[in-house]
């Protein structure tokens, strides 16, 4: 049976899949048009029709549905992948992100918790859960704790400093709010300079 190598190469070319940045908000698709996404969806669906347990194809189809804002379909594909491989961090995070998009925050939290159980070394996952706690589940204490964990894991990641500053401001810890916002601003500017001064 074919291992679908050519098909996967074509899909990745179409959707310009970028997973190099481990701290990006979603391992998804950037700067593609709907025509390419729909073509990639057609190819992934063809793979799955021939191999219903192909986890890579299920996750990719979840990514494409997520890009197309068809979040219920994204969840179906991610959950099928997760049912086959309960250690698949990509599938778990895909479910969490998709539930966030349809405002099912307690369901999203459940899968962020699973993701952290699978890998407690990813700063972005803690930051995403911090946002969920603070903005949508009215728990600034847990949000602050997750931001601090995120920073401990990656002190150069600017986003948790910004979020931490926001929630310190909300509880009237103005000095800490300002301190964290300034760190976030400095790190964000540093990231911007790094991005725009590459010679390649």
C-alpha cells in the first residue's frame, strides 16, 4: 500500500505548512488562498478514504478545516486522530484551539490540560491556557500562574509578559503590570528586528 509520500508533499506545498516556530499560536496555515486549501482538502480526503486511520492526513485535514473556519469539522478530524493516538499533541492542541473558536471554553480547557499532561515543556501551551483562564473563565489567579510558568520555560517569549501585565493591571498591581508590559515591548521589538534583518 502506498505511503502517500507524493500526496503529502503536494499538500504541504499547497498549504505552505509552517511548523518551525514552536511558539506560534497555531501550527496551522499562513498566507494561502481558499483555492489551494480546498485542493489540499481534496487530496487529504482521498488519502483518508484509502487509509481511514492515517493520523497525519487526519491532522492535516483538521488544519485545513481550521483555516477554512469550519471548526466543527476540524474537531471531528482532530478527535479521530486523537482516538487513534492518544499521545498526539498536535491532535490535542488542534481540538483545544478549535473549541476556543466556537466559544466552548470549558471543552478547550479540558484539552489544554491534556496537552500539558503530554508535554509540560511548551511555553505556548501554558500561555494559551493562561488566556483562556483570564479572559474567558474569570480566573486571573490561574492565568497569572500559567503566564509565570510560560515565562520560566521560555524567558524570550514576549506574549506571556504582555498577558501577565494585563492581569496584574486588573488586580491593581500597577508596578508589576508596567514592568511586564515593558519587558513584552522590548522582547517584541527584538523579535521584529531579528525578523527583518535576516540576510536570507
